[in-house]
């Protein structure tokens, strides 16, 4: 069909002429309501995004002099993130001369790991990276590699106690 005829037909039906495959010979076009098409397309994209997990690794930062109440609030946030299935990196940020006492950060991180051992497993023990001391926790629900002769549940509890 000629382009002029296709445009006239689209105008008569109060639709849009949309080029679907511009590289085809001859180019392929469709008659459709383009506004409705875009609306449905964005709606489908939104639904698809809703199903995906938005963050694979979340980070929660603490200070070495954090109070017990503030630490409890951060632990609740970590529980929420773990419940959503995200891995959580818990970092203690040292500022100024605080870096001379990394044992304070290790103590806080061990406390957090001990508090959350029912919901998560310790994936990385405390490690220093620049001015940050961090651990990484992952939810229990994630599959882990099973070594020959060991059960998956027994392995994670032993690792959490060793760290």
C-alpha cells in the first residue's frame, strides 16, 4: 500500500500510522492508537520492574561510637533488607583518629552478626577497606554451595561462630 493511502486510512479511522520494522524491505507499518500503545508499554515495564529485586547489595553504615538505641534501629533496617532478600554490607566508618581503634568497629560488627544470626549468614568476616571496616550478610533463604559430607544448615552456623 502506498504511504499516502496508508496515511489517509489512518486519518479516516482516527488512528496513527506507526512504522514497526523500518529496516524491512518494504518498511512495515501498523495502524494503532499510539498514545494508548505507549501507555500500555510503560505499564508493562512498570509491572516487570516490580517483580525484579531492585538492589542486590544494600549497605548500612555505622560509626564506631554508635549508641545502643541507634544500633538497634540500624539492626531493624538490616532485618527489613534481609527480609526482602537483599545481601547487606554493614560498614563501620572511621573518621579522624577513630581509625586507631579498629577493635571498636569489630566489636560492633560482631554484635550485629550475632544479633542477626537467625536471619542471615555471615558471608564475609570483618575486613578493612580504606577507612571502612565491613562485613557482608546474606539471607538464609539463598542457596549455598554444599561441600561433600556436610549439610547446608550445619555449615552456615559453624561459619557464623568462627567469624
